C-alpha cells in the first residue's frame, strides 16, 4: 500500500503545483464571517449576496463566506437567514486584495433566541442549509446550545423527509432513504467514506456513532461531480464540530439514566463536549460519550413451512430469550489552525467503540423428521406414537462482540486570489471482533415411540406473532433438565472483520466574476485504497467424555411470551467449560470446515477524477460536469468442499468425511463515466425550484464478491452450497429529481418533489438447482446474481414550521410532517418483485412546543412493510410488517446553564414481525418485542 500511497501523493502534489502558478491578482475579494449572539457563535447556512452583481454564497459551518474576483467599486451586502431576518451593509472594494466584512445578525432579541435555543434552533438551521444547498438534501443539526435531538446518528435522521430507520433489537441502526435498501447508501465522517465493521455488507450501522460527537448530518439525495458517486439512495454526511464555529469557550456535559420496562433496571449515560480558541488562530474542539444500555428482547422464529392434507405447519419452532448489554464509548477531536488569512488547516479524528454482550436462551422444536397427524390451517399436532420422531433442543448463546470505527483526516484550504485549493489525506478503519463466544451450546431430548420416550405437542399459529404450544404427553420429561443431554458446542476462537481505507483528495476551483453572477470551474482527483478481510476460526465440539446434562448448568429465564423453561444459565456453560475442556470431543472435520468457509480478502482501489462548472446569476444556479471512476478489485477466498464418507474423490472412495480446501481468487477492473446536472432556480424570494439528473454506481457487497464457495457433498453425491460471485456487476443507475420548496414565513418550509431511477444489474440472492459456477458443480445452491433492469419512482412531501402567527401561548408550537411514496420493482429469473428492503410508504409526524423554559416534542415514525429476502419462489419470500414508533421528549430550562430532560422511547411497544405470504394466510418467520424505555437527565452548558 505504501507504493500506491506514494504514487497518489506525488500525482496530487504535481497537479496542485502545475495549476497554482497561474494564480495572480485578478481583482479584489470580499471575505467575512456571519455571527450571532454578539459574534460568539457562527451562523452556518446564512445567505450573503452582493446585490449589484447578483452573486450569492452560503456561509460555512464556521460562519465564513468569500467572494473572489470582485472588481473595484461600492457594493451592498445583503444577508438573510431562514429565521426571517435580513439586513444590508455597504462595502467598498478598492481593487486587488481582500476586504473583510464581518456581519452580525441578531439585532432583535427574538432572532437571538431562535438561533440559540432547542427545537427552533434545530429547525431554523436545518431550513437554512436545505435552502442554500446545491441539490436535494435534508439536514439535521445540533443547536447552538450543543444539543442534538436524538441518541445516535441513525435515530437522529429518523424524522427527515424521505428517511426511515431499520431497527435492531428495538434501536435505530441502518438508514433507508426513499424506501430503498440501506446498502444503496454511503456514509462519510468529515468527508471520509466510512468503512463497515461487519463482514458481509457495505452499509454502516450508524448506531455506533453517538450524536454528542456530531455537529450536523446531511442526507444528500442528488449528487454533483465533486462527490463520490457510490450511492443510489443518498450520501449521508456526518460532520463533527469545529473550534472555529465559536469565538468564545464552550463546555457542555450531560448525565442521563434510562429505564427499560422489560429489564426493570437503569442504564447510565454521560457525555462532555467542548470548544475553545487557544490563540487567535488555533482552536480545539471535541467530545466524549459513554453509554451502557441493558435491555431484553422476547423473540419467536419459525422456519420450514409446509402443507400436508390441509394442515399448515413449520418444521422448526424457536422461542428465543435475549438479554443484552450494549456499551458505547466515543470520542472526537478537531484541531483548526488559521495559518494566515488565506489558508485554513485542520485535523479531525473520531473514534467510536460498540460492545455487545448477548445472552440468548432458546427452546427449539425440531420437527424435520416428522409430519403432523392432525391439525388445520392454524394448528398442528405431532405425536411420536404415530412413528413421528421429533427433537426438543434447549441451548445458549454467550457472545461478546466489539465493533470500532476510527476516522482521521488532515487537510486544508488555500485561497490565492481567484483560485481555491482544497486538499486532504485520510485514514479510516472499522473492525468487528469476537473472541471466545459460545454460539451455541446445545442440549437435546428426542421423543419417539409410545413408551417413556414418547411425546406429543400441539402448536396453535392463530396469533401470527405469538404462536403457542401445548406438550400433552410425558410433559414431566419435557420439563426435566436432566433428560436433555449435551451434544454440541461451537466456540468462536476468532471472528475478525477488518475494513481499512486510505484516501487522498485534491480539488481546485477558479472563480470568474461576471457582470451579473459568477462562474466557477472546478476539477479534482481522488484515490480510495481499500482492503477488507475476514478471518474465522471455530472449535466444534460434538461430544463429552462423561455425563453432562442441562441440569448441570440450569438457570432462570426472562421470557414473557410463554414458559420456555428449563433454560441454561447465562454464565454456567462458560464456567463449566473452564473446568471440563479437556474432556470435550473436538470434531476435526466440522472445525476445519466451519473455519475455512468464511475467510476472504478483498482489495478495492477506486481512482476518480472530475471536471465541473458552477454558474450562479440572480435567481439561477446550474451545476454540471463529468466524473470518472476506475475500480480495481482483487479478491481471494476458499473453495471448501465437505465430501461424505463413501463418496468417490479422484477415483478413490473415501473412508471418512473429508474436507477439501482450495484457495481461489481473481481480479477485475471496470470504469464508469458519470455525468450530472443540477439546477436551482428562485422563482420568487420565497420559492425555490430544483431539478437534477446524475448517474451513479454502487459496488456489490464485499461478502458477495468474495470467492467463497461452500459445498457439502453427501455419500450419494448430492452437492449443496452457497457461493460468492466475483463476476457480479455493480448496480448502475440513472437518477432524476424535480421539486419545489416554498418558504412562506420565518422558520417555515413546504416542499415536494418527484424522483425516478432506473437501475441496471441490481443484486439479489437466488436459489438454483443443478448447475455449475466457476467450474464447481452443484445440485442446489444460493448464489448472488445480477437481476435485470429495475425502476424506482415516487414522490416526497415535507412541511415544517414554527407557528409564530398563533396567539400566545400557542405561538410556541412547532410542527413537522413528511411523507414519501416509493414504487421500486425489478425482474429476476422471470419474476417481477419489489426491490428488497424498499417500503412503499414512509411517514413522520412531529408536534413540538417551545416557549420560555419549556420544550416538548411528540414524534411518530411509520414505514410500511417490505420484501426482506427473496426465496426460491413467491411463497417462500420473506416480508417485514409495517412499523410505527411513538416517542415523547420533554425539557425544562432551569437557568442559562442547567436543563432537565425526560424521554419515552417506543411508547406503543411496537414489535418487529417478519413473515411469508402463504396460500392460507401469513406464516410467521420472526417476531420480536422490546417494550418501552424511559430516560431522564440533566444538561449543563457553560
């Protein structure tokens, strides 16, 4: 990687040096900073205009603005903000050189309050940045008091237009935009693409990042040529704080306790954040966050649905009891240095660690070797007296997993007259590691015949989410832990996914002042050098030289849906293993097989360049250009074949089960030309029209292109397996947007728009029979493939307003409503399907109140059901039911420095439910419920 680093760095340096010689004193400049609260706080997203020239610009997060190539003369600067404040001031440009014109907004007390306080500050800032944006985007910000409206980066964007969040264990984790699969998004921290700690996906679980470390999150739905083009849903830009945003020191601290209804316990959370200028030119800002959350989940999962003689039944029924402790530790640090009036340098780092300790107790009914002897469309009875043997399993998962995300970027911006040079180098690392997890440790009892080992069980599926069972023969044996013998333990010796990326970027802009307006010519280059690896080692124990039953590690469960006892204790199996490891019987075949199938290494290098023009004059802004991205993939993995005893291999009959491992790999290169155009037009002072078209490319998931071929061959020669597919093509899409925004009053916006996307080569997992892939024959296999063309079309509407026109005290009300409709369909293997993870309808409603010391918010977020996984036929497709979540937040400002707050999350106890669409009604695949969580705390600011 060092040679690649040197080549890219030399190329960027040479390009910068070649172009910079042309920077001469063409004309004057107007530079300045827009501030509020006496200048102590910078104001981002304010619009500054040179009235006589029709030139406009929006202030940066540190409040600065700049006009280059301004001819000598007298001008009027007009500054406006979404809160409804506008003011003018005169400025004289004598000729060459820079004129400083700092602007102070907030002359009236109401404006100062809006900028500084809570929900209204968030609303005003978000509206301002949305209005000033080049393309279609939604923004959520922390207000000037250092507060963010939600707990983690994923949940913070839940209420933005066109955005919904997919939960994990009841907590927001993955972001879906316009109803599309989260894997079609890309995330950045401080402009650096964020790698994924998980082994098989590109999408980043943003619950890893606490919001206390975040200044703003921008969800950009249209792209310009100077942006990475690896998204179809949206580019999610996470920005941490900068010391230059404040001229006075700031310190904030938050202490919080959260109570979960299921655990009946409290979880602690604390954070600090700060900002200060060490000198006139050097500043430092950062923060630290700690959160330890205990919660429980009650789960039911079913699989293997069949129908026989009018009886509908599942051959596997699992009742799962989860007890989870999650801990987040995060820190950020930004150093900003104003080297001179023309050069700003920065160093920004973020580190976040996510620990997940999960205990899962299961009661499993394995009916694969049985069929029911009686039942209906909603009931099934299995009776061993009819010769139908079935197995009951009770097991434990004791898993500790740690994910980390680190991001470091150093860069700067230099202005030389009409030239602007931006440059950066970055490093990011994400990993996920398990070491010593027990998943699972199993105990089983088999029920057969008519004697003492017999049994009968009846299932009632009439309640889709909560099926019940009745064990009505030999129930005493069913409940006797000493009759459940140990038979299997899988110990994860190591499971480590590591995703590392170096990035190098340079952008060069030449500004041309026109008689009316401005034209910017911008071009640049970027290199992203990525390596992702996964290493998995397992110890597979399938016996014990002695007597070991569930009674030796008995514990107490916390399951509420039904009684699933007896269950193993949380830590009993690990304690037992420490004393009895030498007597466990290791299965060499299974250990070798399981340890080899998952391993892979992928190098992915992306080299990009672009040229872009940006014209703005009066009400019109047009941005267009061309980006090119060249991708080089080098993938390596294993072909793993498990051949059963008695099968013939190379003409020799095997006398025992044997694993054959063959290293495999290949390389691939491709180039994408990606044009785009974005148009913004101010039809009136309060009406903005937008249109955009861009081409984008989303590369396949790393785990899907890794050449991992897993084949199991029976003694009869039948070969079943799962394949990676290095020949997958990336998703390639044309994206079209058109919309309008109306800003009827201060702190108000009503917007709407239509979008249309055509996607070529979208990717799905499909089941195949009797084929050959990359020279490997199979009888049955799951293979990721490229589908045919897909289309995505829909519209979104958004309304946000502070209702200041109402009489007191109702003038403190705020409202936010947004709705998105998405119709996403494609063809695969002769079937027309909705695209996986795409919801047709998403809706968010928020009613808030903020006046004096009181701040209240009630929020509801809804998404309709969606296709989750594609089965071998329509009947086996997996769907997820619709979901609505209610949250309530209250805050009370005791004085200028102390605020009390409380929150109720998932107030309606909304569950998660996945199912199949059977001919006789829906069939349960997974059900989870979490109950509600309450939070109370105090916020200190100085």
